[in-house]
């Protein structure tokens, strides 16, 4: 799906109608120096979901915040969920909401 | 300014009212594998401007796109500007718009 969309649109330089696709926001604590962690998570998700996502926003915050929101839904909160997300379960949470039929390969295994 | 804002808000976990602060969008071509480049630029800008920025969005596109927008203004376009931005001039473009009095240290030097 991603490849065919890319091929058909290759002649035009565009953002593939981002408004219609899911938006993820990662809010991280600058005081805790979690930019690198937030950026790593963003790259993992963009590598997996590529143009199926509209965008991922990195949002600087304070006070130990580390949250992941998908179209406004809080799918991970370091304080609520007692720690940082690992990328495989985070990808499953997102996949279940945006494309439940999709296989995530090794990220679908729990071992 | 960043430090004092951080200190005063340290007790609460928050995104520091992102709506009031500038938003940057980096659109990159997935076919060209420019995610790493886009992510690097985002990290450079977030390291420099930290909580003076509301957010930086990474937006997957196609067809050789690489653009940087600041609050809707196209401040860099690989096709228009004949190549990729280096981070020092890009930081100056952003600083001039969001905080003209601010010193960027070595990024203010042209050599």
C-alpha cells in the first residue's frame, strides 16, 4: 500500500494529504533530556508506518512528562503507565487503531 | 528564559502551552530515505530552541520533497533553495523570526 501510493505520486512532490491521516504527538521533558528518546520513538514509528501517518510532532515539555497521543487519544503516559513504552508494544497500540489487519512482523511477537 | 520557565513549571508535567509557541513542520521524502536527515534537523532545532518552540512535526512525503515551514511560512524548500539546509543558517532563519535578539553562539558566525 505504501509502495503503490509512493509510485503513483512520485511525479509530484507532496505531503500526501497529511490532514486525512493520523497525527501522533510525543511530548517529552526537556529538563530530563528526553529529546533523544522521543526522537528515537518518532523514527521507529515513522520507519514502520511511513506515509500511513500524517505526521509525528515532537513537543518539548517539562516536569517529567513523556506521553504519546494518537489523534488526541493518550495511548501512553509515563506516569499513568509506570514507565517508558518499548517500541514493539507501542507499535501494536498504534497499529490496532489505524490499521488492525496489518502485520508488524517481529513486533507482533511477544518474545 | 528557558531555564526559568522550566524551573517555575517543574512541579507540573505539562507541554508549556504549545499552542502559543511557534510550530515547525519538516516534510521529507520517504522514497529518498530522508527520515534520518529530517530527524537530525528536528533534533538540532529542538536542542537550540527547546521550549521556545511549541512543536516540530515530521511529516512523511514523496517525490523528493524536503521543506521546513515555520507557522505556515515556507522557510526552506530543497527545490526552491537548490539543496538541503545546513543547520546554522536554518537556525538563523528561525531565530530571526521567533526571537531576533537572541544570540546563537557559534551558529551566528559564518566561518
